C-alpha cells in the first residue's frame, strides 16, 4: 500500500468534510472511527455539535463520552429508555418505509435528527461499505463486492437518511460517499481495505489525519447493538405469531400487503414471496397479541376483497 495513495485518501476525506462544513454541523456521534474522524476534521472548519444516543449504560454512550473527552470536544448525550425507543420506532415507521433491521439501526439517527441544533446533519454512513467494516466481508465463504455495496447504500440513503433529514428540515452530509473519497479509496484493493480487522486503510488514514490511535483502532459495534435500540425493541415485544397466506397471484398478495401496512405499522411486519404473504404479528402480552392478530386478519380480509375487485 503506497504512501501516495494514503495521502490522496487523507486529502479527499478532509476536503469532503470541509465542503460540507461551510455552516455549523450536527454530527451523529457514536465514538467509533467513522463519526470520530469526521468530527475531528469538521471542527477545523466550523462549529460542531456532537450528539450520542443510547439506552442507559449503552456501549455508544460510554464510547462517545470517552472519544469526545480524548478529542477535547463537547458532547450532548441523549439517554433514551426502552419505552421511549419503542415509541420513537412507531413514529419513525409511520414516516419511513423500513425493514425491521433498518428500524433498529436507524433509530439513533432518527433521534439525532430530531434533536439537532444545526441545519446540517453529518454522519459516517458509507465507511463500512467503502472500507469493508462489516464482519461478513471477512468471511472466507463470501467474496464481497465493495463497489456494489456502496452503490446499493447510496440508493437506499435516498429512502432513509435523506427522508429523515427532510422531515426535520435538515441538509444531510455523508462525507465518505463523496465521489472523490470513493475514487481515492478504490486506489486500494478490496483485500487491502478490509484487512484482518476491517477498515484497515481507513484506520491508518485516520491516524495520519490526527485521530488518536485509541479511537482509530476501536472495534466496530453496529448501531443497533451499540445504542441498545435492538435490545430495547425486543424487550418491548415479548410475543409473536407468524402467518403465511397464499393468494391467487403475486399481484394480489402485494396489493394486500400494501393496503394493510398503514393500519398495522409497528406491530406487523409483512413481506411477499411469490404469491404468498408472510406476516409476523408482535405484541407485549398474549392478550395484545390476540387483539393485534384479529385486527390484522380483519384488515387482510377487507384488503383481499378490494384487491380482487381491482385486479
């Protein structure tokens, strides 16, 4: 790995952060390398607000506090109870169409957006895809395609992060996804970027840019685990029941799934495979589960009749 390539990458990351820092920024901050590096660079250009979100005693709140202290930056910690996390999840799903796993890892970002003081919201999205941060990239059974991962994320951001930012009148900034940073990163091979621990190239570049080694070498902790959002949501949802309903066609199954979503958002997850609708009904008690299942089946019956008439 050549020194020139590292210097190009460092320059591209710094330039990208600077281009988004003409005005004060709020950064979704977990204390990991991705958000810490952009925070370190952004403070040289503008006023920076760091916000960390998590349940009491969660990994991200502890890591964020530690990183902010090491970097000499102020941190705003937002401590959220399990009940509050669940309420935020329901509210978010009313506004944004998300898979369950996306709900879990997008919750901290959603809360940061709600709490942001500045009009520009900056985040570390894209670093894991571009530099191979996920553990699955180090699985010998799988051959990753980081370019495909970056392109896929860039498309999904339009339906998630940008929509959330728009809801709260914010401008979204993702420095790692700028064309210059992507181009500079691709001077390194996939194997070089991933390495043995993930994001090897980014870790070295971060140290070159002045990020303390203690932060640059921290192991990755996914947002849903680090913030405690996944555990909080699972704690609130203690009971589930699953349905598989076959329809005459895939078109009818998709129409029914779409029609039932608004009434059951947050309590029922649906997906369509071929002509079959798969549904998982969730609740915090057996009584509530029965009521939720009955309500869903009632909605299902009405939606099916309407779908058949339309099709």
